[in-house]
């Protein structure tokens, strides 16, 4: 288990950061390592993101010292998405199969989460603070809420898959989904937006080898960018935009935490108002 801590950054401070400092504060680049459990704990809404790639051994999701808890989900909920081949997760002894791009919600109070050994499964997960218990639920491809967005002429045609959202199941605050950019399109989340009552994290995957994504962040009047590779993730504070453009198409998993679960509650920004 590898643990990384990311602390909150004030927007006035973010304006003064150079490229490497921005990467140190907001980029997570140690994900999807075989036979490893990699976890990043942020002080933005106590949000956790991580990956488990079990390979030849089972991987146990256990509490780490900073949680000060007897087990990982003592005071948390968890969302998992498999971005590899079919695998199995053990939830308090119940074996649940997850195929490619299927999701699993695990509520507070579950004591044992095991990513069972597999030569192809690769799991990305988010976790947030939880105030009550909700039941475990698998979200298969047929369960997702699918929305087609964008247009070819604006290079932003994409498919939004709502997975762990309050339209499908009850959660305390965690919301997760996946957006797939259609071939020959490159833009995501454009027009850009902010949402002060929620933070967000983007995990990029399915990017062709040798290609890159430019992720845009920062206050609308003080934008910055980070060049990313496949399996990189970015933390997005409530005051920051979160948008990207790739040199080819790709997919990303978004996860949100905060006081509001309403997906449509966002402040849309005018293209020409960005700086």
C-alpha cells in the first residue's frame, strides 16, 4: 500500500505556482501499478482516490494510519470502476464480478474489501465521508444513465455514463461517472463550469500510447494547464474549472464530493469569459 497526501490550496496561492508546483499540488500519477494499492488522500472534502491492480495476489483495502479508523469503511463509502478485464471483488465475503467499465458501490460499515487476484482486472476507486449505511450495489452497463453530448463540429462529441449517482442509488455524498470521447473528438467539459459546493477529480484512461491530454484548471480568470498521460488523475478544487483536450480521443472517470449531489448544479462559463 502506497499513501500520498494532497493538501488544499487557496486560489490566490495557485496563481503563483510554477508548472512543477502545480503538478505536485493537483496531479496524481502513481495509479494502475500492477500488484500495488495506491491511495491519495486529499483535504478537499476528505476525498480519497486510488487504484488496485491485483495481478497474482489479492489486494486488501485496509485502513491506513492517517484515517485513525479500525477499518477503511468505518466512516466512509466507496465507489469502484473496473477499467481492465473481468475481475472479482470480495465484499464481506460476497464475491461480486465486475466487467470492463462496470461499477460497484460499497457503503459505510463494510469491514472487508478484497480485490481478488486477476491477470487483467484494474480498479480505480473514490471514497468519501459517509454519515449512514447504504447497501452494496453493482452498476452494470445496463444500469447506467447514458447521455449523448456535444457535436462533431465543435470536437466535443462524447458519451456521459452516470454510474454512482443519486438517480440510480442512494449515497451519502459520493457521485461518480464516466465520460467517453468519441473518435475524432478531443474536448471534454467544454463549455467549462465550476461548482462551489463540490470538489471533483478526473481520472484519464483509454488514451492511445504516445498521446497526451491538456487538462485546464484554475479560476476562470486565471486558468492554468497540466499535460497528462494515460492513467493520470487531477484534483479539481471547488473554485477551479476542470476541462481537457487531447491529441486523440480518450475516456475519464469523474468523482465528486461535497454538500450537494445535484449533477446539474453548476455555474456554466462563457467561452469568451475564460482567461
